[in-house]
C-alpha cells in the first residue's frame, strides 16, 4: 500500500543528500569555471615591477606561456644596474661578493632554483635550466656556477662601481641597519639615494602570471640582504617560502626579511589559505599575522610582504609595515601600482 507520508519523507531526505553531494563536488572543482576569469594577467612586487610586467606582457599578449612571461619579465630588474636589490648591480655581502638567489615554478609543479650564485647576470634563467635539464630542484654556490657555465651562460663581474662604493662606505662601520621599504627609493631615478652605505637594504622581485589558457607560473629573484654573511640564503630561492604555484588554486610570492618567511613557509601557506576559501588579500594578511604573532617584537622592526593571485585572476597583498607596493598588468591596465595594506 502506498504511504504518502513515507514517500514525502524519503524524497526530502534524498533531495538533501543530492544537495550535499553537489556542494561537495563544487568544493573540489577548480575555481576557474565561468567566463569571469581575468586572464592573461601578471603581477609583481614593488614599483620596479612595472617595467618587468611590461616585458612579461609582451609574451602574454601573444598567447605565450606564463613560464616564459615570468622569466622574461624578471630579466628586466636582473639586468638593471640602478636596482641595487636584484641581479647585476645588487649590493654585495660583507666580503664584497655579489651572490644571487632565484627560483621559478610552472603550472605542472616543476621548479628549479639557484642559491648563492656568483658571476651570472640572469640567475632566473639558470634556475629554469636546473628545472628543465637536471633531476634536481636546487643548485648552490660553485656547483650552480659550474652548471651555468656548462649551459653556456657568460661569466661576468656583477659588482658595479656604485655598489662597490656603497660597500666600501659600509665597511667604515660594518654596522647592519637596514631601512624598511628603501627599495622604492633605490629605484627612484628622479631622487637618487642619499643615505650612507650602511643604510642600504635589499629586496626582491616576485612575479606571478596567468596566461590565456589559465595556466600559472611564478618567478622570484634577488641579490639578497646587503652586507649579509657570505653564504646567507633567504626565502627567495626556496620553493614554498619565496614562491609557490598550485595551478588549481593560485600562486604567491614574498618580499622582505626572508628568515621570517622561511620560518613560516609563507608562500605555500598563502596558497593553502586560498584553497580554504580565503581571498588573495585575506590569505596574505593571515600569513603576515602569523609572523607577527610568533615574534611580535621582531615584527615591529622588519618588513615582510606577500603578494598572491588566485585562478580567477583576483589578486591582493598584505605587509607588516606600510610602504609595500606591487604592480599589475592586464588587458585593461598596463602600469598600475597599488599600495599594499599593512598591519602597522
């Protein structure tokens, strides 16, 4: 005999199960379904990212691969001798040696890095060769240089007269007193740097791009902390710290005092937070807050910033201190510089 009440109850329960099932499926589907994806797009840290983005855009605008775009983009600051925080012209360590760190990561999870590399102007390209030509992820020091030379890279003197002069000025006191956000002033050619040698700081360019196919890649490259101990490595060449890409979720990069980023595996954390539903800015903020919570006194005197982009082409940033900026380039804006939000 047909039981109408039982039928209605059973149908309602089944409908509920169907709804739960749909929601569960939605949670694991890539977040790129739909037509509202902002692509292609490239973002990078600091004001000098504008010029870097412009070269990356030359690749992206022609339906090129994001990996090629980020490599070509960061070549710009790597070769700019007026930028004393990245590549050629970078400020040396306390022994007067310019050592470079870089890493690169593509949409397939492939990655490569070089650490404490000397004499090679474009460490990002050596990092890519490590990724594509070796079974390894990282090469360091003399081994990285040997590999670069074997791959046809040219050995050069990276210590420019300006950086050598600043280093010699620093040697008078050998006092390490970094100034937060000084990288913007270092790049400002209209307002040449007036601070004494012991006041120079460092920084990084981190770049994330999404190409017309919706694939992500990232690059991060730096000359590291000015006047650091020889052999010091920060976060920039460490996958998961200075850079991380997950093609299903998004990408993140960092800038600032790398030791604190490494301790928190910062860029990986940002991507995982986006996986949980955080917006790029919210994810960056949470990563910053973890640094502050662990070391509140230290955080008052350092700068760390994160920059992230999700698979929709949405982007955001957050830093400990005011002054962090980033550059954006897509089909509607070519040279946008945004001041990131901060805790202090």
